[in-house]
C-alpha cells in the first residue's frame, strides 16, 4: 500500500529510519551479519557508542549453508534482541538471505526485521508480506534504474505502533 512507503535519500537513510525508530535501552541487542554493507550497520555502531547496546554478528560466509546460517541466527537472537538488521542479498557475496525464516525467528522473540534491499529490489521479485520484513530499505539508483540521491523505506503496518521515527 502506498501508505506503507516513505521516500528517502538512499537505502542508508531508509535503514536509519528503521534502526533509529526503536526505543533503544542499554543492554538491548541488535543482530546482524558478518558481511553487511557499512550503510546498513553504521547506525548500529553509533547506537552501541551512544546507548550501550550489544551487537551480535552472525557468520554468513560463503562456506555456510542455509541451515547453518539459520541455526546461527537462532542462537544469536535472544529475548534482548530488538532488531535483526540484514541485507536481502549480501553485497559482498551475492548470497540471498532466507528472510521468511529469519523473520519467523526474530518475531518469535519480539524483534523486528530491518532489511537492506539495495542488492535485491529491481533484480528479484520482492513480496514484503511473504518475506516478513518489518522495515525494507531500497535505493532508487541501482536495479530500479532511478535517480541518484533517492530511496524509499517500506514499513509494515504491523510494527508502526512499535516505532517512533526520529526523522
């Protein structure tokens, strides 16, 4: 729905919208991968410095199969986890992450799934509802062939009440 989407300046801005919209407290946890783009995890480092959150990095190297990646996320996502921030497709390896299964694990523990779709949208079919993404960030200039300096963020209606956008 058009009401679920906001225009931004980039996928990085869109990731920031999702990550900074959470009411973070010291001791909260974010889970991400070992191969994220700096635009997707820069905010997590900033949050750790400002608020004392814990960041867990899941090894998703190219030698890992889907079952071992899911098991690693299952072990890393705990009751303190507020956000799982991952790429739909990893920029360093091209690995497509199993979003629906990761969303299931995250949601079962009360966390939201914030997804960097920079390498996916426009190149792959994207169905946010079936993937379980709560926040999905996209740039315009990559596979959408749009203008530089434009992006968008889609926010699932199911999490809007849990988020307080800071910009």
